[in-house]
């Protein structure tokens, strides 16, 4: 028990051992009570020994062809067509920091573990069959299936997994922070115990490590054989090759990769797990909102997570479709170019954004106001921080003080074919026109926007504004802020697309990384958010998003997750004969 809070510690301990609380609930309540870190770790261990075991059970069987479980009739149509809004220029899962890429990867690559159902803090097997940790969360052991192989036929054993993580951490691209926060030296901290057993050793207690390992960004296992065959003197990690090819261990292997048009996957017959229902997955790239809606209405496509709010309201009336809505950890914002706009200018533009019009007229109820980059569903959210509202007089005053004159022109870049982005940009343009500022709207292909955002083009060659959205890779405020606003995350090193660089924000983020209590997490997060939003704005934070995925009415098994946003649990989905 915690000597500072003996009664609360005892009550929480009994609840943990009874199995009535999940690890997520134990952590949240322990932090809320202000219990010490050792006490919380002990409670989490008790939870594992009680109602939850750290050794995962085998996954539930997925129906085999020809099986007809009681009360369930399966269709003979085993093709699944999903719609994307744009191309995927980078297919390297240890480099791409893009939602559509991660959704694609869930068909063909695997993490060791994945989030369970709709939970953001409970896990189930993916590549690993079992896992465990010691009582103080400094050692994590994963057991691999003995028959796992990559799509190229090479074995996926413990040595292959270590080499894959070593590549990820040493290459240092995109989502590397997801795991480098916990593992700085893969040579020393990742240990092969035997052919099917791998151990990760921490330098201090890391109760969030499992959450990070279940992220769909980064910790996916790639083939070392493919790496060896395609690396060069100029590209030691074979990133150029992996950016256009896929070699994983997932239930589907690629048969066609047209990165701006479509992706076709067929069932991988040597897959180590249960055989999935669908024989074939097709991801079509359809940039136009109207066309995506039409394909869903005609039944030519079976799923789409990218339907604008106005069309969603109409599709709800279609009896042939099902709309699955869910709350998320996503915050949407407009990135502002830190090198081209001074602090007063960025403050002024924040006041010029049409907040209420965007939420009511464009997002149509699928959003609510937010006071910064942290959603109210994420640990660290601080409700005391004020929220911007539109004030054109204040905007004009600040822009004038920033040295901006009437008639000056600024550029706003967004993805072509996106009606929602276009409508918001036009409202912003109209507001600025009222105070004498010109806004030039630039539509580009989504792939080009991603290449610009995640590449190393200098900020002076980037637009003044760029539409964006983000949610954490796991439920944690540091993980939401660091890749977007730490100076170490600029360009291809993360998602700091507008080169935001504030030394005080960096300093506070470095403290937040190791915060031990919820009070400390909230205090540090609040300080960071006030700077990012008010003192030295990094972006215009305008909405926390509610999502909806549209499916044909005969699709079953789809389970949304607040962190795996816009993704699909392909391995568990099936079609019912209606």
C-alpha cells in the first residue's frame, strides 16, 4: 500500500486483484488519486495476476471457408473493396506516418500486439501469441508462433523481429518516437532469448510500453531478408525499395501496388494465424467525395471511412448501408508556417478562423470545439485552457501589429477532391477578405501534400497554411504533441510540417516524457498547450472529431477504435448472406 493514501491504495488493490478493473482503469484511478509510481506499478501487476493475465490467450477463431456457425450465414462473395481518398506515396511501415498507409498496413504487416476491440489500453495477439512483463515494468517478453514466415518465405523468428526493430530505430524516420521513447539502444535493450522468444529491457519502469507496441504507426515487422537484398551503399536501410514494396507477415500479401490508383491483396496461404474470411482486399484511390458516395450507394465498394459530413447525413437514410459512428482522439487543425509568420501574425490568424461556421455548417455535428491539440479523451487534457472564437477586429489589430498590410497575400494548401477542406478554406478566405487580406487557395494531390508535409523541403518553400489532423499513436498527450511540435520532429524526422521550434515547448515536452502522475501530466500538458495555442501559436486548433465508417449492410465484424481511426480489422471481418 501507498503510505500516503493507505485506504485508497487498499481499495484499488482489492479491485485490481478481483479482476473488476482493467489496466487502463487501474492506471487512470491510481494517477487520479496521486499514488506513487511504485504503487501504481504494483497495482498494475496485481491486475495482471488477478482478473487479467499478462499472458495473452490465443485469438478467437475466424470462420473458415465452408463453416457456418450457429445463427450465421456466410456469403460466397469473398472480395472486399475499400475506398481511400488519395495515394500512399510511402509504403515503408517504419517510415510512413500517414493514416491511409497505416490502414493499408493492417492487412499485410503486423505489430507484435494490437489494441483489443474498442479499448485504448487492452491488448490482444497479432504476431506475438503471448506476452508478459515483470512487476516493475522494466522487462517485456513476447512469444512468437513457431511457424511464422514473411511473404517472401523467410522465417519470422526472434532474430528477425530484433533486426526489424533495429532497422526502425536506427533509420530514425517518421514514427520512430513511438518506440525510441522507450528503447534508445536496440543492440542492448532488445534480446533474443531463443528462436521464438524476444525480450525488451527498459532502463526504468515503462508502463506505457505495451500501449506503444500496439500502435499502428511504426512497430510493424518487416522482412530482414528483403532489407539485405535491397540495401545499397547510399541507402543502408533499403528505404527506397520498401517505400514501393511490401514484405510483411500479415494475413494478406500484395499482388498489385499502384500507389496512386489501387492496392490489391490476396490471402497469404502461409499465414501463421487463423484464415481470414476475405480472399481478396482491394483498396481503391478515389479522391472525389461525390464518386466515393456513388460507389457506396451502388454497392461497387463495401467500405469507406472518408465520407464528408453532409453526405453522411444523406447516407443514413439508405437502407442498404450501415453507418458506424464513434468518438475519437482526433483533433483537426490548420498548420501555420513558423518560419514565414511571426507570433502576432499567427495569433491574428487564429482569431480570423470561422470556428462556429466550420463546426455547424461544414462538419455538421461530427465535431465539437477544442482548446488545443489534446482531445478531451486523451490523458493530460486540461479543460481550464480557453478556446478561441472568431473576432475579426482583434484579428485585424494583431495582423497590423505583425506588419501585415491590407492587400497582402497568403497561401493555403489542402488536398484536392476534399469538399470539407475546400469549404473550410473558402470560409477562412471570406473572413480574411473582410479585413483586407487575400488568401490564395492551392489544391494539390494528396500524395504531393504528404510528400511536402513529411519531407525535408525547407519552410521558406512551404505554404503559409496547410490543413492537418492528428491523434496519438497511443493514449498519451506527449505522444500527440511531440511528433508535431518538438523541434526534433521537423521534416522527415516526424510530423512537424511547419518547422515549429520553441525552446520552452521543447523543454516542457522533455519533462512530460517522464511525468509520473496524472497531475504532473496535466500540469505540463497545460503549460505546453497554452504556448502552442495562445502565446506562440503553432496552428489553428478548431475541432475534436467524431468519426463514421460507411459499410454495406451485409458486412459484419467491423469494430472501430478511437486510436485506429479510419482503419479496419480485416482479419475479423466477414460478409453475411442476407
